[in-house]
C-alpha cells in the first residue's frame, strides 16, 4: 500500500514536470513570434 502511494506521488511529479515543460515551449513559441513580428516591421 505504501509503495502505491509513493508511485502515485512520482506520477504526479512527472505530470507536473510535463506541464512546466509544455509551458516553457509555449513561452518560447510566443517569444519567437514576437521576434518575427519585430523583424517584419
């Protein structure tokens, strides 16, 4: 039983990490878009 809770915690951590990774890529994309716009101007 204890092991199961431990596994669940690690799983939660992994999903949290994934979410932050996704957020980072999203931020990068918006940054790239901004630079593209400024280049066009």
